[in-house]
C-alpha cells in the first residue's frame, strides 16, 4: 500500500469517475443509499440509542459501500448484505472497525457539544416546529450552524475519510488508519478542496435553484417531488466518487477506474 500525491485538478476527475461508477449499477447504489437514509430516519425515532447505533456503525457501512463499488467494477451483483462485510471479515477487523465507530461517535458528540456553545439552538426550533415566524436572527443562527459545523467537521472528515477502508482492506489498527487517513487528505488537500467545492455547489445550489424556479411558477408544493430524487441521485454519485478518491490516493493491485 503506497500513499500517492495527486494534482489539485484531480478533484474534478474523481467526480467524473464517480459518475462512471454509478452508471455501472445505478439501481444497486441507489438501493444502498436509500437503505442508509431510511435506517437513519428510523434511528431518530429511538431517542439516544438509535443515533448512537447509527454513529457506531458508520465506519462499517462505509466499508460496505466501498465493497459494493468494487463489486460494480467487477460486474458483480450488489446485495444489501454487503453493508455487513466488515463485521464478517474476522474478529480482528470486526473489533477494530467497532473501535473506529466508537471514536467517530465520540468525535461527533464532542463536535455537537462545541457547536452548542457557539450557536443558540433554541432560536432554531421554529424551523423544526413551524409554529412561529422565522426571524432574521433565526436565519443568522442557521448560517452560523452551517459555518461552524463545516469548520469543526473538517478534522473529523480527514480522520475518517479512509480509515474504515484501511482497517478492512490493509489490516491496519485503528490508530494507524486514523493517522494514515489524515495524512492522505492533507497530502492531497488541493484536490480535496476542489472536489468538495464542486460537490457543495451541486448538492446545495442545484436544489435551491430548482426550488426558486418552482416558487416563481407558484408550484412550490411540487418542488419536493423534483428535488428529492435529484438530491438522492447526487448523494449516491458522491458516495461512488469516494471510491475514486481511494484509488487515487492509495496504490493497490486492482481494477483501474475510467473517467
């Protein structure tokens, strides 16, 4: 396993490769993302425990989706049980991937605590309950949540981007995987910056534009029927492009992606 340094414009190539990979089995990938979103929504219904379980299993699910990417390239059928492949890879991998899940859970809880000190969440309740008029101060708090949340999540993302795969596919310990993931992201920060900037524009700007167009046509109620599938497809392609980042940043003997 070798860490590679790539050019900044590689970030755009990763997205193109993600689109190519999605085309290999769109139904299978959409099924996996829908299953995750559905499970996450169910978890919210169960106070505390549900969210904890989702956070704990996030690295496991990441390995499952990346394995599905491998299967799509090799023209194999993608099955829902692929999500459990990390837990079925032996006692050592299972222990390490669950350790990583605990680390991720702890980081998210710490991030949430810090964010609660920076933002007044009580002002955001009107957005969730819709029982009050949304004030300019409420909108300001929303922007603060997005800004501080993004800043605080950057180091978490760097630590977690490759670590589940490094544990499952290269037999690294959790600390080694976390360090190697962070090092890979930092080494290729130019490409990741372009990559994330493009995805931010796609996943935020496109739904907002569609919503504005429908509102201008006085069809705001119908906008969700268009935005939801577009967002789901975009999210799925983005997950497929994660595999492209792996193939670019680390060298291993496998099938090469097309652009």
